[in-house]
C-alpha cells in the first residue's frame, strides 16, 4: 500500500518534469529570436534612462539582506517551537537552544568582522 502511494507520487513528478522540458523545448525550437537593443535595456517606466541602471551595489546591502533572511527564518522556526514547547521532549528543547546558540555565534562573528559597519 505504501509503495503504491510512492509510485503514484514518482509518476506524478516524472510527468511534471517531462511536460516542463517538452514545453521548454517547443518554445525554444519554434520561438522567434529577434535581436533588439530595447530588450537589453533597463525598463524606466516609459522615460529615457538617465544613467546605466546596471550599477553595482555595495556588498553591505547583500549582507544586510542575508542577515534579514537568516533572522526571518529563525522566527519561522521560533513560532512553532514556542507553541509546541509543552509537548516537546528535552531533546526538542535542547535542539532549538543549540539552533539559537549557532545563530548567535554567527551574528557575533559577523559583528566582529565588521560586516555590519557602514563606512
């Protein structure tokens, strides 16, 4: 019984992958390719671009974004853990404590390296 369910799931994923590749191949083979400089230009809401829109960003923006995602992920683990804390065993409690300790160590490491300082 269990293997029948897994077999159906496997067939579903294989069919989804095959259909995706077939659709991509058909559009690639029969698609019209036109070199147009407007396709490569940045979209400026109908205005002529003031400057090149493909400027580089400083690495600090990416570090702040990664830290935001990391702590956002921490919150997504924290809420279910806090709700089910009374039902968890000691191992579940200490697993989450270790998770928070690792996040804290990572944050302190980032802080000590100066990744959060703006120049």
